[in-house]
């Protein structure tokens, strides 16, 4: 092999040797340690998931509920650590990929220049004229063929590295979003535990009283919706006319002052927000008033509200924050109305004109729930107003 061919060979293949050093650096040792840590975290996560499952089927006591909060908080903390480890591990891989991309690009550029120079010599006449002997002609031909094959392989590797880099960056962004959600969940869980302790004052009797009230309310609401309440017609009412007042304070089926407002079509409860119009409000349906983790307040209809603004909103329609994070989730899994109150007035008004019915239902533990119902004149809808006096 001539000195010139040796130099070309060195220039063309040195970048690949350097690249190998980058791709298989000592960073893999750190990555292995991080992966082992991830496996340990995932094992501990599974342990706490099983623990929560066991607690959920045990007796419904205050201590059990607190134990569930503690286990869930620990589980979410572990998941946050797991996500952070994944982000760090991924960051290391991305850094290596960036180095690999740079090396591959540099190697490809260097090889492209030399390949171009050799390609110019690929013409048989130039080959013969520039070569010192026939052996060099053959050597040049074989080297050029080998280089062209390696160039194609290098291009494939470069494209593959670019694709992997884009995928890893996308995964990193998804993990960052997931981390933010997990941190919000942790804050919510801690707030839910603090709220439970504040309401019950860490007293088992108070906790059982809250459960009993929620159970009595749920049973009564379901029965009233099914038409099992005792009712009497009270005449016609106009839109905006006073029909009742909100009970002040707690009762046997309520932990505090609020109006449970429902819209029904036959025995089916509908979302009141589909009928009520926008209004000023304070959202207290989450871990605390204005916390931002509560239920959506999104009225989109045209009806006036049954109580005066500003509205104090304590529970929404559907699978609510309270169901997911408080003791009421032990009683029911779907809230079929909205819970609201007003600090400015206890007066309750008809949202549409119709026929007024005054009713009550006596259910769990002899608890009596009063309500009024308006059968609307302009549709097949009814509105129901619970936890009131008339």
C-alpha cells in the first residue's frame, strides 16, 4: 500500500474509531446504577399500591382513612422520585446522543470530502495515469468500493441517531408534564388529609357522623329523584319567585349550609351547568376555596340562578373532587347535582316558571330531607331544590 493510500485510509476511518469511544463511554456505568435505582423504586411503588388496596376494603374508620391518605401520599412521592430518575437517566442518554450526532456528522463530512476526492480518480484513464503501478490501481478500486459501502452505513446510522434523539426529547417533555401533574396530586392529597383532620378534629365520632350524613343525603336524593318523596302541590310560581330558604347550619343529612340543586328529566338527573348562565362565584369544591384543584365551574345555559350572587360553589356534577379525595367517596361515586350557597341571602328562587311541589323524604336513621320541585311550564324538565325550609 502506498503512503498516499495509507493517509487516505487513516483520514477516512479515524472518525469511526473516535465515534466508538463516544458511544461506549463510561457514562454507561452511571446509567446502569440509575436503572437499578428505578427497579427498586418500582418495587416499592407496587408494595404501596397493594397496601392501599388492602386499606380500601377494611373497616371505614377515621384511622383507616388517614392511613389511606398516608399511603397514597407516600405512593405519589415515590412516583415523583421515579419520574425524576427517568428524566435524569433520559437526560444522560440525550447528552450522549448529542455527542454521537456531532461525531457522526463530523465523521460523515470528513469522509464525504475524501470520498469526493477519490471519486474523481475513479475514471479508469485517470486511475491508470495517476497510479504508480497496476497494484495501486486495484487497491484504489477496492478502497473506493469499501468506502462507498461504509458511507451508506454511516448515513443510515446518522439518520437513526437523529430519529432516536427526537423520540427521546419528546419522551423527556412528556415526563416533565407528568412530573408536574404528580406534584399537583401530592399537594392535593396532603390538603385532603389536612382538611379531613380539620373537619373531624381527629375524632372518630365526628367522622362517623359525617359518613352518616352523607349516606342519609345520598339515599334521600336517589329516592326523591325516583319519585318516592311525599309531595303536595303548592300552586304555580313565576321565574325568579321565592320558593324556599336554605337551612342554616348542618342537619342529619348535611354537614353544613348549602343548596343541592338538580335538573331532572323523568328520573334522570342532568348537568345543571348545561342550563344555568354565567355568574360571579368562589370555587370551594377542592381542597380549599380558590385552591384551583376543585371541580370545573362552567355554566353554558341561559337560566338565572336559584340563589343570589356571588355563588359559593362546593361540589360539582359527576365524579367530583370530594368523591375522589374525601369520605363521600365511601358513600357514592357520582354526584347528580351541584352544591351551592350564598353568603348574601338564604332565599331560594324558581329558575323557571311552573308548578311548585313541596316534599320530603324520611330515610336512613329516620333522617328527614325537605325539598321543593318545580315542574316547568315550557319543557319536560323539573328542577329540585334540597336542604331547604318552606
